[in-house]
């Protein structure tokens, strides 16, 4: 794989958005935060935002803790198995696909992500092709990746709610953006330059609800057919999709006497 220099460059640097989402160029609601960080305002309608936030708010707390990756425990809700909201997610993904190059494979919208007051998301890139440390928004190292390739070259974030704090930030660019309900934020999915994280939400903030969607190089079809997420960028061997251990937020699940659960901020 390393002998394919053009492909390797595509996986380790970044591809300009004008190539990845050419049909977004000229969109009347497009704002360019940076040449490769774009926002389409009001891309998601208030009605669809409400469907997603209502679903998130009405879901049993236990469901947020199922099938979770170790870095997103309690913050990740799968929606693939619910036919009602999946229909809305598929329609929204169809709207996104109208913007994306036909040379790119897109994944669907399969989840809702939640940050409760005081939570954050560590600095990472969506295709962690190169080994690197993962840091929180204070710069503290909380884990690492060993270099995994999932062929992701395009990242998209859909904002379902308004909140306080919780800015999306790009430390290597010195750029951050406070997403608003209805926003679609688009940026390259690979390359150190577009490492990103999420600042802590304010302690008096409503929950921050978003969904994500990704675009992949066509070579990604092979690993999807094989049923795994990442491969070793040098050997092509299957690798564990989990990064090295991420320190968890100071939030713990507390068991109620009736068997239900709630989240307790141990720093509050």
C-alpha cells in the first residue's frame, strides 16, 4: 500500500472540500469558516431537528450505554434498529448525498451523539491513519491510536440542538466554531491539520445533540464487505477498532432503587 504514493497522500494529508463536496459550492446558505471547513446553515429543518432531539430525550438512559466504544460511553445512541427515525435519517442522508462527489462512498446516519453539561470530546481525526496521542481540550493526553485506516476522507456533523459551550475546535488551525441547531459542518476526515475535538459544554447547558456522517475512499468498500472497521495502514491486516484506553469523563452511572440509571457528574 505504501508504494501507492498518491493514495497514501490522500489517506494521510487531506483532500480539498471543493473536490469532496463539489455540489455544495454555491449553496446559498454556505459559510466558509476556513477554506476546508464549511457550514451550511439551516441544512436540517426545525421539524427534523425536533424528531431527533425528541427521540434522544425520550430514550431510556440504559440505551445510551449499549454497544458503546470505550471513548464514547454513555454518549452514543444507535438508531439503526428503529424504523421510524431511521426513515428520517435516511432522508437526511439522501439530502447530504446530493452535495457529495460521486467518487466517494458515504455511510449512513446511524446514531445520535450526546454531551451532557460539562462533557467534552478529545482531539482526534476521523481517519487515524498515523499513530498519535489523543488529548482533551486542556491539552492533557488521555489516550493514543496506533495508526488505523478506515478510508474516511470526509467528515460531516449535523447539529440537532442549541447548547452552551461545546465548541468544535481544530487545534492545529487555531479555529473553533459554535454549532447551532440545523447546521451541517463539513471538513476533511483525515490529515493532522484537521485534528479536532469538542470543548466542554457549560455546566448550565442543555444537552448537546448531534449526528455524524462520513465519506470514504472507494477502497473502503473492501473492509466494509469484510465486516470490520479499521485495517493496519502498512500491512492491511484487520485491527481492533478501539484506540488505546481513553480516560473517561468524571461521569458515572448511578443505579436507582427501581433498577433505572442516571448520570452523576462526580466533579459537580
